[in-house]
């Protein structure tokens, strides 16, 4: 996904994902091939997956007002418990 916009933290004037030590490139990698993408709250989507570097992340995003674009609200590393649950769900897929 090339057309990504990010929530800007008003305190730092930088993308909020930076406060979780996540780069725009990692978000783009994950959203290009998420392991799981499901509905969240208030029309948000939640993508779970692994980056090429091996990080497991959760990305919360919505469709952007621009066509073929996404607005990333936040992203963060998932816990070990969440990783195990994700792997379990991936094994159960047909």
C-alpha cells in the first residue's frame, strides 16, 4: 500500500507510530500482506502480521478520504500471548 497517511501526535508533531518505535516502512510491509485483517470499532480495521524483520505488529487503520488510501491511527507490537493466539488461528485456516 503506497498511499498511507498517519495520525500526527500533537505533542511531538510526528506520526504517532514513532512513539511505539515503528516505521512507516514496517506499516506498509504489514498492510501489504497481513496475516489477519478484521473489523474494529467505529469503522476501524485491525491488521495483524509480521514484518520482514520478524516483528509482530497490530495496526489500527481506517479508509482515508483520498481514494485508494488508508489512514493509520496507531500500531504497536503484540504480546507473546497475542502471537500464540494468532499462530493458532493461522493453523486452523483451511
